[in-house]
C-alpha cells in the first residue's frame, strides 16, 4: 500500500492544544499559578490533587463519618420536624360497631311529608349535581333541630317514606353537636360513599345497607356530621392545629393522608367512644386512643364543655351545639336531570 502523503500546509500547522478540565482550568488560562509555565502548572495541579486526596481520606475516617451522619440527621430534623409515628388504625369509622347501635335512643320526634319539590342534590353516581323533583320530609328532633330529608324520585312514594324514616331515626342518634350544622339530607340509590359538608349528609342506600349490616351506619353518619357541623369552625383553628402538633401523630391512616380535610372527623369518633361509650370498648383500644391523641381529646373536651350552654341532648351523651356556621365543599358545575318515577 502506498504511503499516504501529508499535505504541506497540514505539516506546517502547530500541534492541537490539549486543555485540562480539572481544578477550574480554562483554555489560555492558568490553574492558580498565574503566569507560570506549563511544567509548574502540572506540578501545582498534582499538589492540589494530593491535598484533596488527603482531605478525602481524613473525612473517610470512622469518627468523621459518624460526625457527618449526626450532622445530617440534625439538619433533617430542623428542616422537616419530627417524624410522625405510624397511625394505629386505617380508618375510625370501622373502629368498633358498638360505639353507636340501632338499640341506642334517638332524638327523632316526628317525620312529616312535605310533598314534592325541585331540589339540587349531589349524586356520586354521576359525580356531579342533579336537579330532581324530590320527595321532601321535615324531620324534627327533641333538641329543637329540624332537617329536610330529600329523597331521589327514583324511589316510589312508599319506599321514599320508609327510607326517610329509617335514616332520620339513625341521624337522631347523633349528638346535637353533630346535627347542628346539618340542614338537609340527600338519599339516592347506589353503592357510593357517604358525604358531608355543604350543610348536608349524603347517603347512597346500597352503601348504607352494607354499613348497617356490619354495624357501622351510625359511626359513618357521625363522621359526616363532623364535616357539616364542626369542620367550618374548627378544622383549621389555631387550637386544633396546636393539638395536632402536640400529639405528633394521627389516629388513622386516612387522617394522616388528608390531615386538613379528615383529621377532625377521624378523631371525633374515637373521642366520642372513649368519653361517652367507654364501657363498650376493649381496654386495649381505649388505651391506644388515649395514648395516640390526648391533646385532640382535650380539645374536644373543651369544646363540649363550652357548648353545654346551648342546651343538652335529652339522651346521652350530654353535648350540644346550636350555633355553627357551615361551609360549602362543592360548587355546582352542571345539573343533570334525573328521570322522575311516579308512584
């Protein structure tokens, strides 16, 4: 193979410069030895590298590593605060079926049919608002509170009476404290979750039947009653925030996952149990609750003492609140008309 000839102009070009990218060197610059020649630059680089290696070796000593680890832990604790302990329960609605039962007394005094009327209701089956000509009932309670029960017209007239009566009686088992902010109740078919807030309790009957079968209907209603009656004033109050911080943990995973929205409701059910149904709880459960949320329990204690001045529920527990403002959690985005089923 013939030898490749290099063009004369290429042979005349100077060799391509090789630039170091270490220790901040740049083309045409110096490496901390301003104005020195290349040989001295290389020696300086070697010295810098040796010093860095010595420092690295020093930090790799066991004592230095332990000190560094401790410093990192301290920084983490300062940045994010104490790590909350794992909650003892997944959700408190299903804590114990004996907290409130079907055999407990109810404050329901009367249930009066009020005919039919157009009402806007939230329906989880369409995940939105519906407008329907609902069956209307006026539920009156011994403590002076009234609630309008609105039954979806997908029921017959006879079925509407039966369902309204059944759930008005169950709602009457809640303390006045939790009914004071409830103005309406929506009843629909379907196996969908209950809802609270909006001055309302939302009930889907297939889900309610499962709760009733397992013994947790009143506990679920209690949870939703907190959303309508206590959330507006208390879930973001300074006193509640202080109680959360002082306890340093949550009673349930649901509360931990949604501390602003669910912690108040999740904490009230076990509070009610240890303060007003203590004889129905296993000892271990009672001790777990008292240990987990003592400051929240103290908060509820102060709340119920203050509200006694507004009247006393005629059946236990003796707690009441008659002046609670409410809050809207849903804003109507659209209305869906439900086909009306005549009796």
